[in-house]
C-alpha cells in the first residue's frame, strides 16, 4: 500500500509520538483536576507546549514531502482541529492564568488526534481532495477554527450545566471546587460562540469566492453545505437571543451541546464513509 507514513520512518515515529504526547498531557491535566497532583501541576503546562511544538513539526514534515498536501479530507481535518483546539486553549491558559478547564478541552483534542493518527497510518496516499489557492486555504483554515470553537462552546456548556446543577442542589463537590464560577464559564462560552460564528462566516464567504474563481459549483442542498449553513444561522441567532429576549445561558447551553455532539458525530461518520467534505461539479 502506498502510505506516506510507511515510506518515511521519522514521519511514522512522529505520528505515534504526537498521539502519545496528547494522551500523556490529558493524563497530567486529569491528575491535577481530579487528584490535585503537585507533579501534574508542575509538568502539565510544559508537556502541553511540547505537544503543540511536536504536532507543528509533524505537520511541517508531513507537508514538506514531495507528493503530499494537506487535504480537506476529514482525516486531515481532525488532526488540525486537535492542533487548533490545543493552541487556543494554551493561549487561554497563558493569558487568563486559569487551567481549570484544560482536561476537558485537551481530552477532546487527544481523541481527534488519536483517530487521525490511526487512520493516516491505514489509508493510502491517493492525493484526493488536495487544495490550491488562497481562497481555498482561507476556507479550510476558517472551517477548522470554526469547528474548534463549536467544540469549545459545547464543552464549556456541559461544564456550565454540571456546575449549575451542583449549586442548585447545594452539592459543593469536585466541580464546584475546581471549575471557574458560572459567570466565567458563561463568558467563555459566549466568546467561543462569537468566534465560531465569525470563522463559519469566513468559511462560507471564502468558499463562495473560490467556487466562482474555479468555475466549480456546490448545490445548496448538498447535505454538508446545508448543515454548515444551518449551524451558522443558529450560532448567529444565539448571539442576539440573550441581549434581545433575555434567554439565559442555561437554555442556550442545551443548543450548543446538541450542535457540538452533532458536528462531532458528523465528522466521525465522514471520516469513515466520505473522503472529502464536498462533491464538486464543473
């Protein structure tokens, strides 16, 4: 089988090391969150930085090899979502000095990277779905950050509801002791939603521009495009629901969780049953 990993030993090793680093980082963040381990507290952030650096090196080596390009296949998307999620969280941790939600974000990123690493080692390098041009590059990058924002909003919404329920029941347990307060979780959630709407808007706009430039067309009824438009509309609407009609974050959190679960299942299903995101026609 013509697989790029098996034709390059350093790349194969990096592919496995990246997944192991994600799992190790998740373990340290989990040990600090659940057990308040001093060892984990000391070494989790340096390991997270090392994970990001190694992932960047892996993608750099992967794309530097002749005959291989990052494509808009779902396998490639998952590794880039893992990277953007981790970079985003690392930025949040450095700027806010809060590391209380790291385990949940990084665990999701580790899962995405693990699936991508396994499938990359199994699938042949056929060159399907490679992209060229600034418009398509912007389209892909914006979609990755958009999906990452959806994931973060969904994860923070789950944490918000769990913490809200504990407070409502006067159960001041682990989540109450470890997580940021409800106001901070609400702020983080709405920031993620705003970023998600922004990047999904850029995704749609860049996609339309590239479609016109290339002469290719995508039907509005194409399931994946239709789904993207629906999610974009829901996110855009949710930004204005709270200030206009006063719908509280507790109700909106259910919507964000449903969208998070839905888009995650969609990506996983496409990973196994569809090589690319769109079917283009001339």
